[in-house]
């Protein structure tokens, strides 16, 4: 018998635990200088004179206001400190709410100021926030993730992503050096908590110091400062575990840091569904190549090979994950730095997915019941080497070389049942991919007013996927030239080779403090060789090649983008504006059975404005007219197989898409009010877009891309508010997506509308000695409508996360979530997932012990619904069974 936790009772429990915080006594007022001018971001610390009471602190807002909520009838020593001013201290014992204004006098003792800065919990200076983590932690935290969750304004999601004041952290540093390429996940989930001394958050971050204030960086970096005894020390931990049904886990983390040499190793071997590296992590690594300029190849929609296909964190019935990563950085001298990392991962999974598909055309509907039993054996390797040379303050030279390879083997046993036919089919794919990227940059400050940058990027891709379909029934009849046989053995061989060279020169001209001129000159060349070959192997050994039916692509695709851009940036008061335009000359060729050669000029304007209402409240708006070309397979003008029920054909007459892109972003953070909020609205409108003409025949599909002038629009609204009441944190978020586009199915052009709405509510506690609970509820609505179809889905997701540190060494953690899907036919699918663990580590002991259970409610599968203009799917994915584990951790 399983215990199901009541959401309502959990809410009540939170309020009971926080009763004293809600009804504490308040001291508030203004902090000013002797001329009564407000002093924003002044640190105020209230230290209790009793040992069993927590310290309380506050930071004044932009108007110099502060507020402290203290326990009634308890003695506190309040210390007020601000850089450049004398520290003020006084004792207070509150029996009622009081108002106290605090004037500060200018300081003459610089040494005392340094000491004060080191002691304050939070310090805000320009675009940098510094946290003293000891002020927020209890010492029971195991990993960096638990430390970050306790810092005000910082949030960590379940995938290891970090946001500060509602803004995503793009780069993770450890003692000012990138940690594994800068992605946050590996760091927050593996760096030991007891090694962390402080955390710096740097907005508008750029690696090239001389470009600070010039490059308009919107990135945010987080720098983890290590404790002094970790500056030349080997530390980390090793976890091993065994569980029911012979499940196992081995997870070592070893770190060595010294002033000039850093070495990190993270390993993981398990069969319990833990995946250390996913597609999101891979994209973070991709974005980490190149230090300053956005990649101009974004104008091209480059080919996606099968490398990233298996990195998705998909669910499976059984799986083995092997992962190893090494990161090394070495300071050779004051001018030279060398760093690099390598990552290896292997996954072997067994999957089972059951899907009910409804294929829709104008006058008919075809149902398909599909069961897919799959197995995968996929591995990849990443490696990067970076050299940085800074001979002086006015020069910065860097080089990075990046290599990745993957070997993927996928098998799917497919059973497809439709009204007219039952098909049993085995699909096998083997794919080996290689990618090499090289990046060289030179930045030179010529004078106070002139700075130049030269960037050269080169990329090489090679992919050779081979697919075999073996079936008992003829498939795609009328679309592929099958010959009758006892069984049907269909093969496809594809080859894609890509060369991409981009050279970019940029000049920064500082006219004065309020006016900058930017000039950019660049050239981007892309060459792709794309080959496909489809054929049938008959049981007598002969070959039925599909080339006779206009299959078999042999395409040489080349596109060159020569561009010139000029921008002007100026600042008036709190408003900063940057506007300009880029002129692109596109020259492209598609050489195949027929030859296509086109050339055109496109002018793309851009506009950016930042309004800094104050240092904690900002507004940002940007607009771009963008252009994008498709990749080689879209230009290949012969047929090719996409799957057991899909055929496509490219179109050599395609040109570039043109679309408007605008985004408005608002952020505000106030520690005085205990509130952090952000909201955004984005708008995209394609005036020339590439859509596919689709022909449906039962479950079989033929598609062909074409360039259309039919407009496509997409609106996206997002917002979230985080409000703190004493030890209670409340979160509210919402999103709305509205899109409409035209789609041609079976010769009929119709306008489709897709709407998605969601909201989330969460209450969480942040106690040091009491249990902490997160209680939340999420709900999403999805609507799709066309002239002949209307589909609606809802998904409800209540959840509870529980954590309790007790009895000097025990940590109890548990989580529960329920997911319920409903459609417009009132069909309901539900699954519940719960996990729990109990960890014990005696203080000052290197040994830790944990008992954990995953999927303890014994859910067999997860449900998911999806829809498009011609198909509605209800999917059931089977997952790992209940697993109980016992593990031992040894701290180095």
C-alpha cells in the first residue's frame, strides 16, 4: 500500500512551519549619506546574540530602503556597511514594528572596508553580484546545486540549468576559468559543496576584457570561487551502489586545483536511467566555441546529422550508461593559457513505445496502431583544445580546435496495424559521423577610440547513415518501385560531407562615451556533397535499384554569403540604442542532374535598445529582419526515403526564407520587497517561408518543400514572478504561444492555428533546521485547428519535493509528481512517479551511506499527446521499473 500525499495538506504544513516568520517583528527605514542621499545596495546584517537563531540580512533597494524581519523579544546586533562609508552597528530587541533611518559617514579606513566586504552575505557592484555562501548554507549540502538553490535570486532546474534574477546563466567558471566548456550542468551536479567559498554572477559577460562595453554581450556568467584550502588540493568523492535486480552505480568526481593547473574528472557507469550528458548539454558545448561573435552561419540552416539524435533524455525499459569526462587548464605564464576537455559517452537502451495515430486528410481519417520495440548502442567522443595568448592589455589571440565523432546503431521492431493492412517491419540504422571545427580570433586595441577583431571559423562534417527495412508486406506502394517477393528487403545509403569557412572582420570606433560606430565585413562559404542510394535486395540475390524510378541523389550544393554591416550605438540618459543594417550578397549553386545558379542581394536591418530604469530593473527590445537558407537535402531534386511510411523530394528552386523577429524583455529584482520578476514577448513573422506540400494515402506520406509567400506568424509570451515571505518562497509563471500558418495537404491549402497556454504555481520553504518542501502545480493547454480539424489537449502536473536535514548527518529527500493528459474526446491518461532517498554522513567523516528508491509507485509507462496539420498521436512510452539502491560515498 502506497502513501499518496495530499497537496492541500502540504500547503497547510508549510504555513504552520512558517508561522513565526510571518508574525515576526519588522525594522525598516532608509540608509542615506550625511546629505540624506539614498545609498542603494547597502548591506545590513542582523546577528542574533543567541546561538539557536538564524542570522538575518538585507540589501537596500535603489531608493535606499531596507527591511528586516526579526524574531520578537530576541537580541540582535545590526551592522550596516557600504563601500566608502564608516560601518554603523547597534543592538535591537523588537517588541513591535519600528522605523529607523540610518545615516552613514564617509570612511577614511580602507583596510576596514575590505574586511567588511568579505563578511557581507551579498554585494552588488555594477553588473556583478557576489554571494558569501557561508551565510546561506548549513554545511549539510553535498553538491553545488544545493548551495545555489539557497542563494536569493538564484534558481536551478532539474536539468542543471541556472537562472539568476530570471536570466539564464550561459557560462560556468571555476576560479575564473571555464569548467568543461562553460555548460552549467556538469558543474552544479558534481562540484562538492564544501569546496565552495563564494559565488560571483557577472552580467554582460565577455571573455575578451578589452571588448567589455563594446560587444553588447547579453551573456551571464557564474564564477565559483573555491576555498583557500582547495587552491592546491585534490578533492571530490566516489559513489558506488548496488540495487535490486542486480542494478548498479559507480560515480567518481575528482578535482585538482592549484593557482596554475586545474584538472577535473567526472565518471559515471549505471543502469538506473541516469544520463550524464544529454542533447541540452551538447548544445551548450556547441555554443561554447568562439568567444565573442555570434556565428554568421546561422544564416544557413546547416545539416543535422544523427550525432545528436541519441542524446535526448528519452525513457527506456532498460539501459546502460557509461560516461567519462576530463577537463584540464594550464597557465603557462602570464601571457599563455592552455585548456581542453574530452568527453566520452556510451548508451545501450531497450525501448518500447505504443502509439495510436490518426492521419487526417480533407475527407477521410485513417487510424494506425503502432508498437515499436527498439534497442540502441550509441557512443560519442568530444574533444576540444584552446590556446589563449594575451601579450598585453591591447592584444588578445586565441585558437580552439574541436573534434567529435559518434557511432550509432539503432534497431526498431515495428508492428503497424491500419484498417487495410498489418505490417511487421524491422528497421536497422548504422551511422558514423565526424565533425572538426577550428576557430581563430585576434582582437587588437589600436587606440582609445579604435579596436579591431578578426575571426576565422572552419567546420568539416561527414556522416554516412545506412538504413535497412525488412518487412513482410510491401510498403509505400505507388511511391517506391518494389518487386514482389517473399519478404521485402529495402536499403538506403546516404552520405553527407560539409565544408564551411567563415572569415569576419569587425571594427569598433568609439566616437565618445555616448556614441560608437561598428563596421563588419565578412564572407561565409558553405559546400555540401549529398548522395542517396535506395534499392531492394531480392531473395534470389538480385538488386532492384530505385534509380530507375527517379531515386538516387547526387548533389553538389554551394552557397556563398558576402556581407557588409554598419551599426551606430548611442546612449541618452538611461536609454541605450543600437541600430544598423547588413547587406548580404547570396550566391548559390545546386549541381545535380539539372543545374541551378542564382544570385541576389538582401538588406537586413536591425535595432536594439536597452533601458536601465535602475541597476535592478531593466527593459530590452530588439528587432531583426533575418534571412535563412535550407540545407542540401532540401535542394536534392530526386526522391528519397524518410521512413517506412514516408518519401520526400527536394526542390532545387528554393531560395532563402525572410522573417521579422522582435523581442521585448523586462526584468526586475528587489531584495527589499523580496521579489524577482521577468517577462518577455516575442514575435516572428515569415514573409517568405519554406513549407512542405504533403500527399497522404492512408498512413503513407509524400512531401516536397516549396517557397511560399503565405505569411506565418508566431507570438510567444512568458512571465514569472518569485516572491519571498520570510522563509516561504512563492513562484508563479505562465506562457502563451500563438501561431498560424498555411499548409497544403492533398492539394488543399488550409490555414492552421496552434495555441499553447501554460501556467505554474509553487510554494517552497527555505529553512535551515526544519524540513523544506516544494509544492507545485503546472497545467498546459494545447489547441490545434484547421478547416477540417480541431484538437485539444490538457496536461496537469501536481508535484511535491521534500528535503530534510536532521540528527546531525541525515538527509531525507523525496519527490512525487502526477501527470494527467486529456483530449477533446475526454480520453484520460495518467501516470505517477515517485522517488526517495535517505543519506547519512557523520560530521568530519569521509564515508557516506544512502538508500534510494526510484519509481517507487511502480509506474509502467508515461503518456504523451501531440498533433500536427495531418496527424494526431497518443503515445505510451514504457519506463524503468521500481529500483531500490544502496550506495556508499567516500569523500576525498
